[in-house]
């Protein structure tokens, strides 16, 4: 027993969703503070919609949940941009910045482990972002929750990843900065390596992480 495969969460772990603020600032005439709040609400709603869709068993691809969450957030802040502006904002989601340590950490870990992306993103958005950032040069597999038509933290998503990797669930580890994702992976029986980028407390429900690191570079050193 040991960890053979590392499955990386994409949004918030490999790529920085707050890198959207530059585009939001350029496209919407709003104060910087409001843009930061809108961006945070967009991310919060995107996740909430994925949980709700899972609970309601009305699956639709994460791109649609992301787009619907954007509409909610724009409306919350009283903005109704034209279609072209809205499309430009959404398209930028395919060009999120990787965190500064992402590519180096993947390059360090790829010699020792099988690397995969494991994300709620649908395959098209994951493949596009992985290609745009160079992440695709380091990971062997891109595994989407779309394959089982529900979202993390449903156990089927983690179990499907182990099947795809042809590796026992306990020999795979999720690497995520999202504590709810770590709690879900651990609960499902997968290893759970938490990159606690924001120095947050662990969730009080679900499983516990096996390893806690501050950044991906820190994790690469610890493994
Ligand atoms: C992911 C998001 C939801 O699965 O963090 O990549």
C-alpha cells in the first residue's frame, strides 16, 4: 500500500479562479472592491449550483453551472452586460492563470507518480484550460466528473477516477485546496492531500486529510 497516483483538483488548486478579476475589471465599470466581491460570489455560486444540481439529480455540465452562476452574480451587483461582453468574460475562464508553483510542482512529481486532473469541470473546459496553461504536458489523464454525471464530493466521482487509473482507490490521492473536496475524497476512501493555500480550518464534516501542505511546492517537498 502506498500512493501511486495523484489526482489534482483544477479550479483553486492548479489554477487561480481569482485571476478572473482583471477581466471583470476591464469589462465591467465597477470599483475594484466590488469586482473582488463579484468574483468571490461567482465562485461561491458556481460551487453551490454544483452541490444543488447533485442533490436535485439534474446534472448539467459544469460550464453551464459556471455560466448560470455568472448571471446570478452579475444580477446581484446590478449588472446586465451585452452578450458579447458576457461571452468575453466567460471565455476568460478558459485562460485562468496557473498558480506560480503549479507547473514546477507537477514537473517534480511526474517522475514518481501517475498524475491526473480530477475535476468537476466538463472535459472540454478542462482540456482547453490544461492546453492553455501547459498543465497538459505534465498530466497523463484528465478525468471529469461528467463521466459519472454528478459532481464531487459524490463518492462516484472519486471511485470513477480510481477505475480510470486502474489503481485501487486507497492508492490514489486527491490533491486539492478545497477543504470540502478533501473531506469528500477522504470520506470516499481515497487518499487526501490538502494544499491549504488560504490557511483555513479543515471542514468539520467528512474525512480528514492525510497530508497538509501550504502550497503545491511544499507538498512536492513533503512527498
Ligand atoms: C474542481 C473545482 C470544483 O473540481 O474546484 O476543479
